[in-house]
C-alpha cells in the first residue's frame, strides 16, 4: 500500500497535472505572449503521455482528498496534526492546488476555444 502524506500527494498531483497539460498549456501561453512560429508544433511531443499524467494527477489528488476528508486522523496529543488549525490549513492548501490542477487537466478541451 502506498503511504504518502498530504503534502507529498498534493505535490505529486500538482506536478502530474502540469505534466498532463504541458502539451497544450505551453503553446497556448506562448501564443498569448505573442510568440509564434512553426516550431510551436514541436511542443506537442508530450501529448502521448498525457493520459498517464492525467491518471497520476487524479490518483494523487484523490489520495490527498481521502486523507484530508475521509480518513480519521490518528494523532498523539501535542503533535501538529492534532491541532485543528493545521487540518484546516491543509484542506485550504488542497483546494489551492486541486483547483488549478483540475483547470490544467481541462485545458486540452478548453484550448481550442482560444485558437
């Protein structure tokens, strides 16, 4: 079984989301900055790996969600995780990471609207 803390799951989920959307976000960002040219077509080289990155993103964000909302925290008295403010901060951080990550995952379907 994978033992991963919330921070690790959020970090890996966020990185996987960036990897999943690199083929679409990078060209879109460059076009929005006014950079163009035939070489932009080469930025789609990571597109075949996009489903893998999407799966990893959803897996790790799901693990973080499970750990934050579904699993009861087991903490000894005086440990940081026993403090309710820490849990609240972790949940807030989760949504700050998950919202842009899910937005990045939606980029392949939304990007054609901007081209």
